[in-house]
C-alpha cells in the first residue's frame, strides 16, 4: 500500500502523514489515535519506536524490511 492509500484509509491528510514519515513534524495525538484505530499501531511504536508493541504480523514485516535495507546498505558499501 502506498502512503496516499495508507493515509486515506486512516482518514488522515496525505500531506500530514508524509510530514510525519519524513520527520518534519511529530505525529499529532488525533493522528496517532486514527492510526491506532485503523491499523492497530500502538502509541508506544508511534512515539517511541517500540517494535515489540506492534501486532506480530506488522512487526515481522517491518523487521524484514529493516534487515533487507541493512543488507542492501552493506552491499552498496562493498562490505560483502
């Protein structure tokens, strides 16, 4: 799902969501509540980055993405 669809499904303005993802602005309390209600994303993850607070399937997917990104960065630096 792309950012626009993700935001729209949670009834959040795309511009606001994008600013949260890029770190330009912190997630608002009403926005965090909408993310929690729609996707089950915990406040501990939204505000503290606690991956263990995510639903299992979501946490596993995120960990897989993070591993892939770390692996790709290592390969880009010639650290094979």
